[in-house]
């Protein structure tokens, strides 16, 4: 099974779709009028990547703890 011009085009289109969905999700998450700062969540695979590669923790939503476990709210 070799890579044909058509299969490369399909893979490129799929990659573009995934990147655009990721961009849209984080654009919405960073908009204060749509999502309150204490309600922001990372995508599941981004949380996994941040745990696997600690150097990535500085990017994206930084107020989350381990996968699926948000940090307690900070007193104001």
C-alpha cells in the first residue's frame, strides 16, 4: 500500500479539519463572555499530553490538575 496523491490529499484535509476544530475550541474557551474562567477545560488528549510531557503545562488552560480533576476554586 503506497501513498498516492489522492490519499495524501485526504490526509491533508483530515489534518486541516482537526487543526481547525482545535483552534475553534480554544478560541471559545478563551472568550470570557462564552466560558467563565473557572469553567474552562482542556481537551482530553491535551490533558494527557501535558501529563506525559510536563514542559507543555505552561500552554493552554493552566488551572487544571490531573486528567479530569479540576483544581479547587481559589478564594477571591
